[in-house]
């Protein structure tokens, strides 16, 4: 039966190859879209786990992927620091982060505004490879905390001079390699020229860091706002219990989450986009398998006399259905193999064109592609097989 199925397919090579290619393109679209979404989210979640903290405080109802700005004011930071139980303050450290955007390495990057003295919480065990952290930015931070303000009448050059010590960037090694950045390179952000002063090992929460006080000065005129907070808890404190207490204290304006749940929150934020990508891939795959169904239906009509001969020789109706299923499975499996190969080729191409993107083609995702190919192939074969099985031998043999 396998040899007969193979002979039937190779009799129309072009049509068979087009059917397999259609399945391959649909499978490749599914794998790349799911691999890109899952890989990028998983990578961001892994990097956030490197922060030396147990909790994150986020704006209520905000989308973690698309949110920007700084909805938290100084009162929130003070409120978090004041929360205590019988043994003392719940938080050993409240770490504010101010988000911005910067185009580096050919892509938009999330800019992390972090206070210089709290950079160690983001580095953890990772080293500074070249250069330094925000050493000079400490001077600017102290200037701001002392209450210094820009002169009332100041031109652009004077304002840049006022900010000068705070216009520093630290980037990770991967971004440096992709963008071929060197220490001292200048990057324009929000109208100001920042200098790259240090490169750290890959794996920190952000790819680009700037001094918190500098971003606050540029974006919100020095107000002590923040986009989110990391909370380093007191030793021995249970994170779930502390999260509940802090949530009760902050009320509905914010949400307190375990840092370990950050990946889940990212997936929830990406859910609508992921649904759209999955639906688009699903529609493409349905169209591909409908194409196979049409191909096999056409083949049944073309082989009506041959089917009559097979039935006259004793091939059962179930045998004809099995033949149709076997042919479509050969097409589908060939298409799945082509789709997987195209996916790895596309991942390689993306690694060259957009090297900061992560496409994660996991074993479970590849298994899903194979399963879709097998199930789609079987479903596509059922009606053509049923059509062949219904033919009467006498009628089929007289078909012209």
C-alpha cells in the first residue's frame, strides 16, 4: 500500500511538491510566530529574575509590554518603605525603576532608569566587563537630592551642562556586540547626548541603564516618580505574606506581585497579540490543508478507473480510505519537515538581521508542529477517501 501511495504521489510531482510546500509554509509561520513570542517573553522573564528582590510593584491594569511613563509618585515609595510588622520594616530596600525608550542595536530598547547606588541589585553576580558604572552620576544624584534646580533662564547648552554628570549609559555585552558600541560612544535620548561608560555581562534585567535622577529630570522635571518598584524583603520574611500586606496598604492603584510571577504577567500582557498571531497561523494552516483536500479530491476524480480496478481486485472501502490517508500523511509529513527546516533557516536569518530577538524553537513546539501535520493530513484525507470508497466498480470502470 505504501508503494502504491508513493507511486500515486510521484506521478504528479509538481502538484505533490506544491502541496507539501504549502504545509511547510504554514508550519513555519506557526513555529516562528510562537517561537518569537515565547522566546522573547521567556528571555525578558529570565533577565528580570536576576534582580536581587522578591516582589515587584506595578501599576494596576497596566500592560507590562507596552506600558511606559511613571505613574508612581514619591508618596508610594515612602509608603512602601514605612510598612512594618512587629519585627520591623517589611522592605529591606525599595528599588524604583523609571522606564524610557531608546533605539540601539537597530531596535527599540527599554531604557531602565536606576539609581546609581542600587545598580548592584541588578548586577547580582554579573561583572562589569569594561568601563564603570554610574560613578559620575552619583554626583548629579547628590546635587538633585540637595535640592539644586536648573537656573530659571537657561539655554540648551546650559541645561546639558547642568545634566552633564548624569548623562551616562551602561549597556549589556550582547547589545554592545550587536551594535558594535565602544566606551565613550554618544547616544541621543530625549534630546540629550548620553555617553556609554560601562558594559556589563549579559543577563541583567535591562539591556540599557541610565541614572534614575537624570531621566526624572528630563521627563518629569525632577519629580520623584517611578514606573515600577522592586522590593527586597527583610531576611526571613515570607514573600506571599509580605505581598498581601503591601497590597492591602497600597490599595487598588497598584498591584504587588511575586517576582517569580513576572513571566506569567508578561504572557498575560501579550495574550491578545499572541492570540492574533496564533489565529493568523491557524487560518494559514487551514488553508494549506484545504489545498491538500482539493488536491486529493482531484486525484480521486482523475483515478476513477484505477479505483474501479482496485475494487474489482478485492480492495475494500476501508483500504481505499487508508490509501487516501497514507498519501496525505506523506504530503503532510514532508511539509512538516520542510516547515521545521524553514523555521530554523528563518531563525538563523533573524539572528543576523535582528540579533537581539530570541526565537525559541522548543521540543514541545516542534512536537506540536508534527501533531498538527499528522492530524491535518488525516482530516484532509477523509472526504477524498470516502468519495473513492463510494464508487461502484462497474461505474468506475466505465468512467471516461
